[in-house]
C-alpha cells in the first residue's frame, strides 16, 4: 500500500471512531513495562509506588518520609540527600557506562562531538571547580543563555554538582526578556557564548547579555564559550573565556549532598500576567519523576540512541534532553540547528547518521514536515527508529497519522505526552508496551498520578463533556513554588478549585477514560509549543510610543497551532501605515524575542469593551477564528466589534 493510500484508510477508520493502535506483540514483549497491573498496584499505594521509583536513584542518605503534604506545599523524599549530577554521571562510571556515549552533539554546520560518560565527568567536574573558584556557593543562582551545545548541559550539571541553582533562558529571547529573568533570579554568574548558529546566521547572544546587564547589580562574572569565533566585546574584569578558565581547572570535584527539597533549578514560563513566573523545581522529587517517566514512556534500553529535539531552554529539554536520559545512563542526542537547514531533511539525516532509535518532537514540527512533503523523509534510512513521541500541544490526528506512517513507517508506537513546565515531567501518556493509542488523545495518566476533568464547581464532568483539567494529588516533579512569589503560586494553581491543582487547560475524558486536551483556558497562547502570555506581548506593544492600547489573542494556525494576533489603538498624532505595522511587529520581537512576533496587527479606532471597561478578548478571538460572534449585549461599544469584523474579513 502506498503511504497515501494507507493514510486515507487510516483517516477513514479514524472518522468511524474505531481508530485505535495497539502495541505489537514484539514491542510489548520487549517493553520495560509489560503488565497493565502497574496502574492498579500504583493506585493501591501511590506513595509506595513513588518510593520504589525513587529507589532507582543513588541517594547519599535515604529519605525518612516519602511525602509531607501541607497543601499546597509538598515536600518529597524528606530527609533524603542526593546529587543530581552524581546521578547523571558518577554512578554510571561504576555501572559499566564509562565508555558509553552520554551526549552525541550535532552542530548546525555539521560538526559533531561525542562525550562519553567519562568525558562528561571530566568536563563537569572541571567546570564545577571553575564556578567554585569564582565564588559560586550552594544556593547561588547562575543564568545560562546559550545555544544547544554540550557546554550547556555541562554547565547545568556543574551547577547541580555544587548545589548552585541554574536558570536557563531560551537563546531565542531578546535582551530585555533576558534581563528580566536574570534580575528576578538575582544571578551571580551568567554563562553565554560568542554566538549560536541559526540557519547559517550567527545569533548575537553575547551582545544581548551585554544589553541585559546594563543596569544589573548582582552579576559578578560573565563566562563566554567560544562557539562561532564571531567578534564580540569582552568587558574587562567581568567577562571571562570558558576555554581559558577550563585550561587550569582540576578534574574531580566532590558532588555536594543536597537535601531532596533543595532547589535544582528555576525555569521561567509565561503566565497570565506580563511578568514571567520563575517555576522552582527541587532536586529529589524532580529527578525521581523525570527519570522514572523517561524510562517508562520512552522504554529506554541500554543501547538506545535517544533524541529529544526540544531546546534545553524549555522544560522538555531540561527533563528529556538532560536530566531524564542522563539519570538513566542513556545516550542523548543534542542538535544545535533548525530542521530545514541546510535542507528540509536535516532531522532525517541525523536519524540516519546516528541510527536514532527513539525520537521525541513536537506537533508544530510534524505539521511543517507534512507541508514540506514526504520526499524528504523518504530519501533517508529511518529503519533504526522504534518509538516516537510528541509534546507541547495537542497533536491533530492527521499529523499523528502522518508521523506514524511517514516517519515510523507504520512500525513505531507513538507516545503523546501531556505535561507542563510546572509538572516537571510527563503526566498523561501511553506506556508504549501496554496502552493502546488513539490519535489526538494523550491517553491516560501515568501510574501513581490522579488527573480529572471538572466543571467550574470542581465536580467531575461526565464522559465526553469538556471541562477544566486538574491534578488531584501531589506528584514528585511538582513545582515547589514560584520564585520569590509563593502567593502567586498559591493563587495561580490552587486558588481556582478546592484541593486541586489547576493546569490552565481545557480537556475532556471519553468513555474509555482517555483524556483529550483541547487547549488553554487562560491568557496563555501556545505558539509552536511555546507558551507566550498575551499580557507580555501587550506590554511590549504599549511600550511603543504610537500605541495607546493593545489586546492580544491566539488564533488558529496551520503549522504553529496558534499564532499571535494583536488589535491595537493608536495615540493621537499617529496614523495607520503598513510601515507602522511592521515597526510594531519588530518592536515586540526586539523586546521579547522572535517567537513573540505577532503574525498580524490590526489597527483600530477602539477595542470592544464591557461597560466596566474590560477588553472583550473572547470576541476578538471569535473574529480571528472566523466564528459567529457570541453575545455582544454587554459591550459598551457594540459598533466597534462590527467594524472590526468587517476590517478583519478584508
Ligand atoms: C500544552 C511543555 C496537548 C498544554 C511540556 C500545557 C499539550 C502546556 C501537550 C504546557 C500534549 C503540552 N497535548 N497539550 N501532549 N503537551 N501541552 O509549560 O496546554 O511549555 O498546559 O510544557 O502545553 O507548556 P509548557
């Protein structure tokens, strides 16, 4: 059967509601988890279940209590002492993996570097000594603003080794967004590069750091990795070259035994206000959750070549490029570049080159591949693949089927994994050896976890009806708090429903108990799997002298899932021009980063508002999605919305 014919058949089956993919007997018989009783056993005693999972890590001192729960603050593995870097490196040296590839790095220009676990030990302990010599102590914050090069995980693990807290800022963020994140964390050190490669160009990362630090008072040193050789300014007394520091550094640095509850990292994510939230993850619970889910969901075997394509600047990169795979002694692929550079088969060339067995990527990438056409993957040998994963947003069944057919060649199970920066690790996903997959559904919560879909009063919704996705009991990787803002943590996640964590997502459970996540209910837009707050974009817009008021919404987009649309009113003396629209788009990109650049900006005389002056974003969303308008009777200025609708249709 040709790919296309098979696809048509699958689509038909899907529409007739019986499209279910069962694991093949071969896959099941070799899977890490083969027995569905794991769900029941975990349910019977979920704390004992996590206790057992925690036993897979190395602890300097075993914990006294699995969980202390003073809602909404959880302490996991209380009294336990461990070190994340020790778990990701040292322990493997004794377990026969000294010579195994820990990291396979593929640079955008095609350069390649393999670090064995022994290599990783050397580099991490040396850099840990560098940090110590610079005065970094346990609990100090270190900001990392780097491309996807080995020095990024090396720096993360070096921080973890000495008990310092890393805060990785995605390399695509602009200087101002970087500045806010460095300032909020109060970092002592920033680590960056002389640039990163992006589609043949060089990203000016060091320049962004220089701008971000203009008024900073906490950062003492900036460490610069030489990656591209681009000309940069080095500030005397502040900036230091990584390679020079490493020349004199000593190999071997004791791994600090930190408390399970000690902070491992801060990672900023967009919330419903303009100020990003510093999501705090602690060492013990996070590492237990990340490693356990990585082993089960990706069915990791000793000889797998595992590749998660996410950038380490996001949680997926933290948990499933760095901590999960390395804690499990796996081989993890690190790719610096873009999927279409130098050609649109770069991903497939990498799979062929390294014989990748497990691939974890995002629906937005899959939809772009679909658009580029089947000839790109078809020209490469993908026979090494045995398992595929998806993350970041709901995967539409068409994309799921294409992924299954064109990349998995019909042989590989797909795990659709639902989770968040805040959850630290995967929460809803099939276990590939036992759970049947339905394209478009992330399936059911992993063992030991309890999620549900509820109505506004917190009552469970009947099957097939959509409501709010909530988590009903603590889990090991749950965020500890929002950095320096515990109240925001309490209000944001635990204030909406009694005794439940609110995810901000809308979902439904079908008659088989499968979860179908439908998207966000708050003011967070998911663009290509990246969370962007409407407020953040709005503040960037009103920061421009021409803008009086702005309302930002997410609208459906074929490849990105959602794209940013902005509705803007101008101050007096400014007039509508195409040039101004361009300028406003560039302004947002320069403040936040290219990822937040609006697709369209509509200049309008007025925004639709309620009589109390609240902007009605719901109506703007309806316009952008081409829906019939809902109730406009509460508007103070109903004529505005009609005008906008006409303008939009043009
Ligand atoms: C969305 C990324 C449907 C969801 C790991 C969530 C998903 C937000 C899926 C978190 C999925 C993530 N199916 N929706 N498999 N995975 N999401 O913090 O809206 O960047 O709340 O974490 O992405 O995004 P974040």
